[in-house]
C-alpha cells in the first residue's frame, strides 16, 4: 500500500520506492540447443540434482511438431533445499511451440525472491499501473512459488516470487496430486500456509513421499572437507547474473527504478560503462555490460548472457573444481578481472551450448554505509599462478551461509 503522498510504499513497515523488496536471486534458467549434453553437464559434472521433470511434448499439436528436436522435457534442478535453482529447457522445442524469445535471449528466467506474498501482489498492481508488460502471474507447479513474470528492455524474463517448495531430508519433491494448489492468475489474499496444504493432502490420502527423487549416478569418492561427494566441490550459491544489453542507460533505469536494485560500482573498461548492482549485502547480484563487449571478450554470439555465477564453498574447492572440469574436457574462457569487481579468484567455464559460468568462492560484502571496498584495498590476484592458500579478507566467509548439508 502506498503512503498518502504516493511517493513511498509501506513494505512490512518500511518505506520504500517500490512496493516490494528483492532479497536474493532465487533461481535461473537456460534454454539449451544441445539438451542431452547440457543436462549431463549441469547434473553430472556440476552436481545439480534433478527435482522434477515436465514433458513439453504433451503441448504439441501433433507428434510430428517436435520430431527431431531432441529431448522435449524440461528439468528443474537444485543444489540445496529450494525445489529448483537452475532450470533447463529445450530451445528448439520452445521455438516450435511458439514460446520463443527475442534473438539472442537464451536465458529462460531470472528469478528474484521477495519477502512476502503481499510483496508479489502489490508488485503486480504497481507494474500494471506503470504499464510494465507482465507475461503472467499466479503460482506454478512444480515448485509452488507464487510469482509474477515481466520483461526487461532487452527481453530477459524476470520473475518476482515469494517462497518456494523445500525439498527435505528424504530428497522427495512435492507429489503431483498436490499440484491442485496451482494458480494461473494473481491469487486473492490471504492464502493458506504450506503446512495446511500438506495437512489437506494427508487428509485426502496423498502419499507425500511419492514425488520425484534424484539419485546421483556418480560414486561419492571425493573427501570434500569431511563429506564424501561425487565431485571435489559443492555449489553453495547461485549468481550473480551478468547480462549484455543494447542500451546500458535503459537497462540501468529498469533494474534500479522498476525492480529496486542498488548501484554498488561502475567500471569504465575500454571506454564502455559497466554496472554492478546489488539487492542485499553481496557486492552485486546483477551486472550489466554493453553488447559491444561480447565480441571483444570472445564470448558466444548466440546469447546475451555474459556469465552466470556459481559460488563454491571455499577457495580450495574452487581450485579442485577447475582441475576436475578441465580433466573432463570442459572449456574455459578468459575474462579480465576488471569486469568482475568484488570477486577475486574466479574461473569461467563454458557449458556445451557456450554459456559462460563464473566459478568463484568469495564475494565482497557491502555493509551499513553502502560503500564497496576501495579498489586499492582489494586483493592483488595472480591469475597465472594461483597460490595453495590465501590470507583472509575482512569479509571472507561472511554473508549468508549455506544452510543445508552438502550431500
């Protein structure tokens, strides 16, 4: 609800410029051409666990419509307890079904978590008043997250959501009989809690342990800081999202004025203005680069995704991950360190489609005064010779911890 002056919104008792507050990147997705290789890469090599699968062939008008286009299924995957952190869909199948995106947009979604269901509802009303194009709103299954989707000026689909299904200690996702609580439009408020939804399902005789359960195909042979895992590293956070945009000023205006991101730092590289924006204490959750830089960096011309971040549990695991992936034929790109301030040691792996993934272990934390660390006080990084171990920075191992067990 807006204040009487209509200049600020009361968000949980705090006056803000938008009627919601983004707290973190919740999940992300790619539309892939080489679907089989992509699913293997993200699940077998990187360790994302499949939490649910949906079959898009059921939406085809005829069996021939999707013939020869590869695996028609969409995969929801996770690294922690959130039902999904990374989703993978077949780009050719989406195009054939009329769900294609703008040329160069291979990002399926960029999904930001807000603090409450009311944040989502008030955000929908505000977007409508501002004539911001909304793709759809409601509650999707699988995942159970209440949401609204909208497009940025470059056609990247952003989602604001409240809550998401949590996959617990048994590893089972929510069973399909509980999908009856999905919505295809903004829901009336208030809604029942997740606990009461489970109670309702139990009364109906639903087997709440009949959902999808992923079993890793690789043996757990690596001692990863005391836990046996199939890979010598563990992903503990996703993001930042880095985008190539057609007009840096227009993109900045959307993400700051419409979605409420805060500018942390601006870098001028080879005459190009690059922006790093945050939603929480992380130095940046979002980075914006002019599209002209894509060719200069030698990155794939098929996508407007500059990179997508995957944070590993520590520096040792980062070193081990690079070795593990190189031994399995994964290609790496060279990205100048000036283009990712707030991060020190990082490696840029390429997925089978050519999407660039930033593997890192540390992100600078911005404190109460809202100022990033001065450049002269940041770590000097030797990219030709990574040391065995590092001296800590003042904010090493700070920020939101990973809450669940690694395996």
